[in-house]
């Protein structure tokens, strides 16, 4: 087997690890890459394709340290994660694409859009950001990723992102804790650096009952694009992505229609 064939197979395996079979096997007009919130995995987005336009291929991104990649080292910084993603996803940028990210995923999607522009000379057709303030607005809350166990669990309860049955299940919590701490560290140590505005449109989604990532903080995403900006306020708290899933997918469908 030639070195070129071996390299191709390795690249193909890497693409599948991060993006599944979709980008390789499915024919579509546009690929929508979806990035999870802290502690989340690709499963969040597995069913979205049935509610979006047929010519849009939903590509849930599986980050290391979760799902089938549970044993892989977790990323602790946005910069390192985005650098890896920018290189890995080059083969799947061969057709129009868009990014969606909720909370932690919004920051990953935004920084990836800037990195892909810088490295590959491409931008998403549209960037969807959800449940996360504009990156130029600093989060001044105290760091929580390194809190003692009981205090960290109380923080998880407060933000309402982890199911109660998981919080009360000691074995599940021991399994989830390293991932949650790593994701919180990734988000809480993120540092925004100014750059040229994106040329693609940005659409933001905010939970009207989200006390921390408020609609007002999300409205400032308009400063990150020289194109069109839109914002949708949806019923629910920070995890309206679950409680208002139908409304969210309806808005995405309208934005993605040709």
C-alpha cells in the first residue's frame, strides 16, 4: 500500500471521528456543522436533519472526551481545539457550509469561522450562535471549573444543564465530572482577540428567561459581522435548545432555505 493511500485513509478516519459519515457519504447543497454545549456531545443534534430542509446535511461534531471518543484527551482551550478543527475539516469544506453552536459551542463556532477564513480563505454561509453572549463582552463571573466537588455540583444544579438523575447518581457523576470540568475550563479561560468582522450573516438565539446570557448580551453579536444580523428570543432558560427545540428548528429552517 502506497504512502499516499495510507495518508488518505488516516485523514478519512480522522474526519469520521469528528464528523461521522455524513460529510463523506451524503449529497447535499449545504453542510450544517453543529457544536455542543459544555458536557454535551453529538447526540444532541442527531435528529435535527428531519426538521431542516432536505438539501441541508446536519453534521453533529463529536469533540474528544465524550460519546464514542470518551477515552480521548479533552481539550482545555478554545485556541487548541480550533487549531485542530481547522486542519481536520479541510476535506469537508468542499461545498457550502454553515456553523451552529450553543453556549460553549457558539464560541467554538465563532472562532472556527475566523480560523477557517484565515487558513482556508472560506467563510460559512451563515453563523448561528445560541445561548452565549457576544465574544467581545467579557464574563466577569468567578471561575467554577476547579471548585470542590460539592460546590461544583451545586453550580451544575444552578445552571440547570445536567439532568437531576445524573446529579444524584454518584457513578454517572464520576464519569461526567472530568468532561464537565474540562469544558468549563475551556469556556472560562477563553480570551477574545479583536479581528476583522466576518462577512457572513450571523443569527443569534437567546432564551428570554436566561438570567446570565441575556438577549441584550446576545444582541451585541451584530458587531461581529459586516453582513446581516438577526436575533430570535425563544421561550426558556439557558437550555431553551431543548425546551424550545421546535421553535429553534423552525427558525433555522427559514434561514437555511434557498
